[in-house]
C-alpha cells in the first residue's frame, strides 16, 4: 500500500510538473507575442520619429533661410534708406543754400520773399521726412542704438517749443508748454524723443492754422509719464486713429502728415518701451506719448545722472521692436 501511495504521489507530482510546464510554455509564447508586438510598435514609433524629425529639420532649414532673407532684405532696405537720405541731404542742402542766398537779396515783405520762405520751409520738411524714413528703417531692423539718459521732462518740452517757435510765429500759431507735473523725469534717448515731439508739434502747427494753438503738457500715471501735444486743428477721424500710425498711411480728406512721421513716432515710442495714441474730442487733437517712468515723488531715485546708458540694437525694453 505504501508503495502504491508513493507511486501515486510521484504520478501526481509529475502531472503537476507537466501542467506547470505546459502553463509556462503558454505564458512564454504569450510573452514572446507581446514582445514581438512591442518591438513592432517600437519600430513604427522610430519610423514616425524619423519622419517627423525630417519634417522639422526641413521646416527649420526653410525658416532659417527665410530669416536670413528677411535680414538681407532689411539690410538692403536700410542701405537704400541711408543712401536716399544722403542724396536728399546733398541736393536739398544745395537748394537750401541758394534759397538762403536769395532771401538775403530779397526785399522783406514782398511776395517773392514769402515764396522763398515757403520754399525754405519745404526744404526743412523734406530733410526731416528723409530722416524719419531712415530712423524708421533702423528701428524696424533693430539697428538703431538708443542712448538713454535721465532727463527733466519740463526741459524736454521747453526745448521742443523753442525749436518750433519761429515757424509757429510765422504761421500765426501759438505754441506753449501747458501743465507739467513737477518733478517729472524720464529715461530716454533725448535726441530721438525730441524728434518725436518735433514731428507732433510740426503737425499741430500745420493743422492748427492761423489763430490756432499747440500746447505741450505732461503728467505722471502709475509707472509711466504721459507727454501730450494738443492742437486745435481738425480732429483725426475715429476710424483713422489707429491707422494714422501705419507706414505711408494717407487720407486725402484729412491729409495729416506724409505717412512716415507718425509711423516713426510710434516706432520710437515703442523702442523706449512705451506707445503713442490719439485722444481728444471732435475739433481737437491730443497725441499722447506714454513712456516708462518712476514716481516723481521718489527724490532719491530722481537724481539726474550725466552718464548716458547705451542700449544696443535688439535689446529694447517692454514693447520695443526689433
């Protein structure tokens, strides 16, 4: 009996081992199938990755080519603008010298003298227009280097009025500095900012007309200073108050500017980290240049330093364009 029991136990053990072996074989086959499936997925994934990588590399090469082409076109545009400004300066300078000579020989108060004075003003505007074209091109290409320094806002406005006072007087337009909040300072390239104000004041003088007025003012708002140039000329239509700053925009019915001066003003403001907008009700224009500024009551930080800071191209503040 014991012998039979031993044989039965061995048979049961052998049967269990056979079943376990069969189960292991089945599991091994399942694992191999799963491995084959994962290998296939891996191969497909690798193929997709290589395909997508090739597409991305192609797009990157195309983008790099387009960037290089844009840089080349930008440089070509700047070179053309620079050459244009140089030629205009030379030609208009020669014309201006002849006009100045003729004015010296002309009797005051005559129609000929008035015509010569108009021609002289025209040469000044043409040179200013050429300078705006060059500066706008440099700002858009990121080639304009700003030389920033802290400056007193009231002095900037006074200087702008002084530069335009002669022309304003001749045209019968009153130009003055209005309300300026005490203690205002701004960090800016004073030459570039001065040209922005010159553009705005010149526009104001032209459109205010005889008996009109142009007033410059400034106020501080949290984190910014608002420089305003207000004239009594015909108001900019509501639908054009954004488009007027576009390059070469012109509305013959309105006729403000040459389509580049205000475009330069916006680019210059943005290069300083600010902006420019048109405000005012009908019959009045208010061009507001907003620039970053510290609190005018913070005397410790408002100390004016005589050492300018050079801001290289392509390193603008918030809102600056490359």
